[in-house]
């Protein structure tokens, strides 16, 4: 009997152990399931921070299917789509919903980008400004907010009017081979990939394109893009090629062409003095915009780049603009097409006599931004090309093979180009005059007459430029004859080294002398009507006529940014001075203490001392012999030495903050826990509510207040457990029953309460 009792006791003990083991196993299994959910959440957020948007999107899309009305997952999904898809409308839907439901301030920045890419520049500007109101200086710097504000402003202006090009052809191509679709038969050379075909030095790693002339026996000047090691962005350089394996020293084109943003895809036209390139700076409307600049032999510098306008430019990547020698047709590539990957290569007709039209609405903007092949233009294409290829001017340009090493070459080619344009327009003018005789409709007759008048004006201006170039060519020829020089020796530079003096054993040699200035920091420029407004831009420029006048006076005691900036003091005067005294310098500022008769006038706006030092000599050459550099911090004048120390510290601080995000995630310094807050919305008329709430909560938790229309929103935070937040919610219900809710947060952004409770249970 005792044995039987011991047996049953043992079996009972085993049964209890089995139950305990089973409970432990299932608890651990359930805990592991919860941990897996949390790991997925943190992994997705890590991918999001590291801009690995494809992997992040797969998680957020899955969560959005479960919680379609959650503003947090709509926000993350919208940002991912903005970076994965070209069509911004899919991202707009999610970001708009997130913005309407009290989500993070960053949503307005990404909404701005989505509107920008959808050509809705007014809405983009509104959202960028909304973000700016509550963003920290660090956020504005990291997200390049000033540049995006500029893009939105520029877009508003650039799409108001458009000259619609006729499209001869459009071809889809991959990102790495698009330039092979360009017809280079008349250009005397080929485009090559700089990374695989053109090794100048080891620092060139960008997959960019360079135009290389066919002949290798003369000293061609080549233009290409490479990283600026001081700033980290891409700049445009030029280099002399002496042979297939021997090159000169690369030379940066300077601050007129290059900005702190990327410049790429340069092409020097056969006139020898017109440079086309793509830039993310200057007055771009987004992505890369296309620009042109001309070399001034008189001032020995590049002119201010001119935007090639919408619809050639878009908020996307528009690159490698290559006109024909007669500038009647051109190729360019763009990735604006939503439905295709890679680039679309357009061949267009450049008809500068075609009038600009006013773009009336957003629908028209989108229509003109995606032009289709013009059937009539396509049919006339062969005729047009035959006509231009028969020109003796073009043949001369191809035969010379001397690619613009001297002023003489460039002027001669420019003169020929202008003359060809004038002659081409004259043919069109003659046709229109013949047509005028046969027009019976009075309205059509008036329109045609106006068109003829405009053409005559344009021909007159182009012919003036051609005559000016020819006149300069003749002057150089006379000077060369007087000095017994050949016409290919540059009269404005020291004599170039002969090929015999080139050290054959070295890969790099001394460059041909040039007066193009070295690169100086220059930010993205806001395009504005200078007759109405001068915006706060870094750098210093000379504009004639002056941007300042009675309607737009020189600002007095203007509020300056809360950071270190430098200006050049032009002088101190006992009375107010008119803008003309300052010879077109901009931006200008005036300092005037109340009760004092002295007014100090300053020019420029620089973020680094080196940039101000690069301009001080230019200012003195204008006649301001006593000009000197002044430093400001938070609106106060400080010693320049102190400013330089603060400048370097600030740069180090920002850089370290940006680079340390990833290490903080893995080290655990970045808080990725789930927390809860209690939100209470009360009418502002209830002035006693805060005192009641404060007594109720005592010193347990932090309370913050936010104004929202006629209500005050109280946030009681933060709780690590839902149960603790729920207790405070129930306490608060004693003093009010209105609009109380518990919100769950992950990385300071709302997440579904149900999901948060499941993970933290």
C-alpha cells in the first residue's frame, strides 16, 4: 500500500513538473514572438535612417495593410515611396494623410519635395516654410532646407512661361549608356565614360562623361567633372591633353560655374566659348538643371550661368545638353519619365524665334513637361539637317581641329556661329515676308507682322554680336602682324610652352597659363527679379544696374542669422548714401545706431573667412581702398580670430552629429524604446484646467502644452508601460471627460496603440 501511494505521489510530481515546463515553454515562445516583432520594427527604422528605403518599405507597407489609418506608417511609407518611385503622387497621398493627423514636423519637408517633383511649386514652398518654423538649425543644415526653398521659388518663376521645343526624336536608354544615343558625327569627337576610358588621376571616381576629340596630335582642352576634395561635392574642371597618355594639371573652373552642390556633364560647344553643364545649385528647380555660360575674353572669366528654362529643365535629373555646331538642334537626357527607368534622350529643334507662351495651370505644366515626338518636325528633319550640313561655316569648324586654346580661335568660331544663326533666321524672315503677301485674314496678318518685327530685332542683335567678334578677330590679326606673331599665339597670355619642353617622363606637367580663378564657396542662388528684391545670399556680386533703388532700398540694421558670418565693410559715412555709390555690389547692408550720424555700409555675406578674403581685392579694385573684413555672431560684431575658431567648431559639431547616427543605433545611445503619452484637448476658456491637472499628477510626469485653434492640447509624458499611462488617464477623467487618449510612440513618432501594447505586454 505504501508503495502504491509513493508511485501515485511520484506521478503527481511529474505531472506538476510537466505543467510548469509547458507553461515556461509557451511563455518563452510567446516572449520570443513579441521580441521578433520588436526586432522587425527596429530593423525597419534602422533601414529608414540609413536610406535603405526598399527594405524599409517592405515592412512599412506590410504594417500599413494592417493599420491603414495609422499616420506614422503613412508617413514612413510616403517617404520610402518618394525615394523609390519617380511618380510623386503615390507618396503625396500618404504624406498628406500623415500631415493631417498630427505627425512629426519632418512630414512637411517631405511633402514639399513631393509637391516639388509634381511641379506644384507654390504648395512645395508652403510646406518647406511650415517645416522651417519648427525645425532646428541642425535639421535645416542636414536636409539642405535653404537649397530646397530656393528650388521652390525658382520653380514658381521658371514655369510661368515656356518656349516649347519641337521634338525630333526620343529614345529610352540605360543610365550607363545613354550618351551613346547622341549623334556626334558633326562634333569631331566622342563621349566616353570618364571612369573607364579617361584616367587623369586616382581621385576621379564618379561615373561621369567627357567629350574627347578624335585627333590626338594637338593640345585639346577637355572638360570633365570630379570631386572637390575640400567640400566633397562635384565640380567642373578643365585639363589640357597633350597626347593619349600625357595631360596637364587639372584646373577648377572657379566659383562662377561651381557651387557647393554638384556640377556635372560639361560640354564645350564648337564656338569655343559656350559651356553647357548640369548643376544642382545656381537657380535650379530641382535635381540637375541645365545651364550655359560664355567665356569673356575681355574680363577673362565665365559669365553668370543662364538656366536653359522649363520644359528643357524639370525637378528631376536633366543632363548633358549638346547642341549641334549651328545650334539649331540639340540632345539632352532626363530621368523625368515616371514609367521608365534610366534616361530618356531627346533630340529637339532649337527655334529661338519661337515665342514664349504663358503656362496657365498645373495641367498645362505637366503636358509641356513630357513632350511627344512632333510628327511634322520628324518628317522635315532630314531636310533641316541637309540644309545645315551644307554650310561652309560648319565645315570650316570641323576642319580647323584647333579646339579653342586661344582667344583668336574662340572669337573666330563664335563669329561664325553668330553669323550662321543670323543667316538662318534671315531665311525664315524671307519666308514669312513672302507669306505675308498671301494672307487675307486681318488678325493673321497682324500676328505675322508682329512675328516679322520680332525676328528683325533678333537678327539685328545676333548680327551685332557677330560683327563685334569679327572686329576683335581683325584687331588680333593686326597686332600679331605688327609683332610678327602667328595668329594662334594668345595676345592676352604669356607664351605657352612648346611640346619639346614637356617632360616626357612625367604623367603630369605644368598647365597652360590661365586666369580663371580657383573655386570659392558659393551656395545655391535664389532666382528673383533683381529690380524688386535682393535676397540674403552668400557671396558677393556686381550687378548693373544696381538691384537697389527707391522701391528696394539698402536694408538698415537687418536681422542676421544666428551663426558666424563675414562681411566686407566698404566705409563709414556721415550721411545716407544712394545705391549708385556702391557700383552694383550686392548684397549690401547698412548699420546705423540710433542717435548717431555715422552709417556703416557693408557688402557680401560669407560663411567662411577664406571666401571673404577671396573677394576683398575685387572690392578694393572698385575704389574702396580702405575696405576690410568684419565678423558677426548672432548679430554682434566679434573679432575675426574668434569667429574663425567658432566657425571650425561648428563645422566639426555638425559633421560629427551627422556621422554618428549609425553608431548610436548599434551602441544603444539612440532611444528606440516604445513609450506612451496621455493627450488631453481642452478649450482655452478653461483657464483652471492646468492647475487641476498639475495637482492631480503632482510631480510624477512632465506636462507640455500646445495651442491648437481654440483649444489647448496637454501632453502628459512619458510612460514605458501602457498600464501606467492608463492609470493617469483614468485620474484625468475625474476632472474632464473630453478628448482624452493614450498615444504610443516609437522614435518620437506615433505608432498603432494595438501594436505597441502587443510588443510591450
